[in-house]
C-alpha cells in the first residue's frame, strides 16, 4: 500500500460528506484498519481534506493530538454543510462510503 492511494481516497470524499477511518481503510487495495489509517492521516499532505475523515461514530479523534484541531475540523465541516447530531457528525445524513480500489 502506498500512502498516495490513501490520499487519493480521502481526496475523493465529496465536499459536505465524511467517511470513517475504517471505511477509508477498507477501500484501499490492500485494506488497513481504521487505527492504521488514523496514524497515516497524521502525516497527510496539505492538499488532502483530512477534516472529512472521522470516527465511525462521527467523532473527532484528532482532538487527542490537540483540542484546537477538533474545533478546526468541526468548523471546516460546518462550512461544507455537514450535518451534526450534538458533538458528532450525523453519519446517516453526511456519511459517505468510498468505493473499493480493487
């Protein structure tokens, strides 16, 4: 698996939609766990819309790195019109499942 494949999947997430770390990992030609995708996402290039990747519950694990990143992620998603249910993305309304790279 190359990170370029991961970045391509994240770039394909439409504006106003979110995918979970696990869904992104499952779409890779060589599937990876959501945990591994999260580790790789910490190193994503500037042109990758990292804010569109959330936990399967619609939460922001990035807040563990720094709380301000969670606030930034929510702000970016709100600008795109993502629907929220309390503190989490409403995955039923704003979720998106990337097609497999196979």
